[in-house]
């Protein structure tokens, strides 16, 4: 398991809810509950709150004027990490049974599958497997070194027989996600890797886990979640990509949860010292990264 650089955020910091603009609220509600497996919490006409055990993981805001516009900054995917291989297998089997296309993928240190909601918001469901292997940069093209010393590519098709071996024949594929599922990481499109890394490492306070310029990507970490990363940024939509058009579907904001008000004040001080525009109140800060991706930083609870 890689050891991340020391983070400026307190060790108890973790990720909270991800907020998404969608075009059709009822269609999105059905998708995120029946296909993804989240449970609806208290909602209103303005926001559909979805999660587990009353904890919000995804908050949907209906009324976007259109789906995600390609080649812009914004969300690449939100990753919900599940606690067992069975839960990943259940999700993949459910999607296949519903005829919904997804891409089960082997990253050595994780098993995952990728798909998108009806508006194009990217989703990854992840089961962490750090004892199986780890990703390294290798010769610049990327490499996964397995626990037995063998190597494979960093992104391979997942062995479905291996994945589905965790399911029993009488398992209910429609069972919602269980306690222990969480927002494990967020992956963003940005316009410039260096400025994104500087913002998230030196101003916000993530650990600097892996800088992979040859891949056009960087990994940043939190002590509570850094397999494979807590935050990833990439320039795959092109260096200098412009912000998403106002009112379209996509990322409305993502959340970092801090343990106390002192941590919030320290973070606010770094943002102010960097002369970055923000708004704040007693319990939260609202700021956007240099690529226009909105971030909410709030005291937990």
C-alpha cells in the first residue's frame, strides 16, 4: 500500500456527499435507487437526498437544462466504495440483469465497475483489495504489481468468475447497498494538473500521493481513504478545458467533512492566504478550484 505525503487536513477528515445537477428528477431517483442501490432519505422538490442509514452520499438537483456537455471540466466520476466483494458482485450482477451496460475493471489494488447515470454523471463502484497488489508508474505507461510478484496492466478487464464467486445463488440482487458503503473518492476533470495539485495539496491540504504526468493524472490522499486515492484529477478533456455551461447537468459540488471548527478555521486561513475567492459561515466554506469545480468544506455533524 502506498504511503501518502503528510496532509495538512486533520487525520479524521473524510469525504461527504456529492451534489449533482440532473435534468429529470424522477428518472434520476429511479436510477440511483433501483440501479445503484442507494436509499432515499428526506427529500424536497429542490433536492433528492440519497444514501445509506440516513447518511447522504448523493444529492440530486432536478431541472438542469440538458445533459453533461463533453470536453469540459467537472466530474469524471464519483466513487462509492462498498465494504465487501459480494456487494460489488451484487451491483454488477444487478446492472447486467437490468440490461444496463457497465465495465467491470481490475486495478489490482481495487476491483471496480464504471457506468454513468442518464445525464452522463460518471459513477464508479469500488471494492478495495490492497492485499492483491498495487499500482506503480513503471516505465510511464503504468503497471500493476500483484502480491505474488507478477505484473499486469493498471486497467484490465475484471475476471467475472472471480468477482461472482462471492455471490450465492439465493442472494437478492435488488438488496440496497449496506452500511459501510461510503464516498471513497472523487475524480475530477481539470484544466491544468500543476495548478490543481497545488490547490488541493497546498491550499486545501490533501496528501500528494502520486503525480503521473505521463498519464495526465494525479492522485491525492486522505489518511481515512487513500486506496487508490481520495481525490484524482486529470486533463483528459484537454489542457485548458473550459467550465461546464451554466445550468447543464453535472457537478454542483462535493464535500470534505472536518472534525471540528478549529480545522475549518485553519483551512479558511490557507484559502485566504492564497487569495482565492470563497464564502464561509460558522460551519462551512464554499470555494471552487481553479477549474471551476465547486467544493464544500464543512464540520462533520
